[in-house]
C-alpha cells in the first residue's frame, strides 16, 4: 500500500496508525470488518438515550464525538416547558463500577424566527 496523504485523528494511538499505514488493502478490509463487528455489538448512543422523569425527547442529534438531546417538559408552562438542549455522553465508572450517562445543560432552544 502506498503512503496516504490523510492525517489520522489525534486521539488514535500512534501504534494503531502505524499498523494501519503498513497494512495491505486486503488486511485493511479485514480490519474494517473486525471493527464493524464491534460497532454492531455497541448500539449508537442515540439508540440508548431515554427521556428522564418529567421530560419528553424532542430530538437527538449524533455528532460523532458528542450527542445533542433536546427535551421538553410537558407538565410545565411558559419558560419552564423548554425546549432545552443537553450534551449527553457516556462516562465510565471508576474501577469495576458501571458508568452512566451524563447530561450537560447547554441552554434553552429558540426557534429560527428568534421567538419561543
């Protein structure tokens, strides 16, 4: 395989990028197939996110490195109803503990015309 002009993502370990760059086309296809098996075993975050108590999901947007979730609170009125945007991500637990979803509040979502 010839050296590519592509730049690897910064968060991929150098050992992996070195191994990929040295691989033949056939080996790269095997690696892709192997990685796709892992992807099928782990549903996307957008499939796993559920609404929290008192909230309804309005929209979920997968941006790769993060997921944006927009919710409304149907039991509330006025400003308290929303919609509100959150960045949701999975955070692993310490040691053998299970992880959990972390919801980071981003703010109220306004319609395109500038109103609520």
